[in-house]
C-alpha cells in the first residue's frame, strides 16, 4: 500500500514516514504542493495525508479540490492544526475522508489510516472491475467471471485476487501478501503455491510473476 505525505514540518514528516514504513506501508514525502501534485499523477497512491498550510501555489485544500475536479478519487486525510469549524467543513467539502489534528499520537495516525484504507480499498466507484482478457470481478459479490461464467475461488484465492486488484499496476510483494492476507509471516513458497492454485483456474492467466519480487495485474 502506497501513501503520499504532504507536510512541510520536516521532523514531523520524517516521524510519520518512518512510523508508517515500520507498519508496512510504502511512503513518499513532499513538502511542496506542486511536487506532491505532480507525484500523484506519476504514481498510484492508496492514501493521501495532506497538511493544509504548505509551500506552493496551492494549499492542501486547493490541491485536493483540483484533484477531485480532475477525477482523482484517492482517499485523503488532512493533518492540520486548524480547528475552526469553517476550515473543517471546507476540508470535507473538497473531498477529504477525515481530519487528524496536530499534535497527535502516531498510534492515532495508524488507526485513522487503517480505517480509511479499509473503507476505501477500491478506488473505483463501480461494483465491477474489468480485468485483462475479458475477466470481470464483482466487488460486492466477490465473484470472478469470464464471459458471464463464474470461476469458483477459495477464500484465500479471493483475498489474493482482491489484493492484486487493489494494487493493479503495481507489484504486490511477498511481504504485502502475508501482512494483508495472513497477518503473519508466511513462507514465500506457500504464497507461490496459493497464487499458483489461483492461476490454474484462469483460462487466460492475467497474473504476472515478477521474478524475485512478487506478482502484479496490469491496469
């Protein structure tokens, strides 16, 4: 899971980045709104953590408003010392999912991040995700189909497929598999076996093996 942090307080930004990386997330930090804005269009992020008062032509509010107008639906949390109700209202109006008020405990940051990612694990507003070779995955029914025919999957295979779909376009590492599916360390050989079982059920295999790194599905 990839997180972007826009925060110009260097000590806070470093603390957040190191803490979230220890939690298993991949984190990119920026102190300037234009740099962060460009990065969002160069990399697929699962969550944006945005300070409001930052250097650049746009503040955090303005940047998120522009992203939403461009059709970017990446969930966002504002991290700010602002407490005025008008400021809080504006944050939600421009598309934020939550606020974290400074100063805050890193444990609170972890809880808020986990909650938002859980609620917004799929960036698409559609119930169905189109996959390569004509496959389709129904998010609500948790069913994989090809030409209208259901492909039965085990519980673990379904979790593996959903993780790959969430991260489509990116490589899902072995660490990400055991952290998000099993919640504990799993031998990579066992992960390869489980992914292999899933791939055997596909008439046209759209899961790519990235040697030594993990697996991916193209956008």
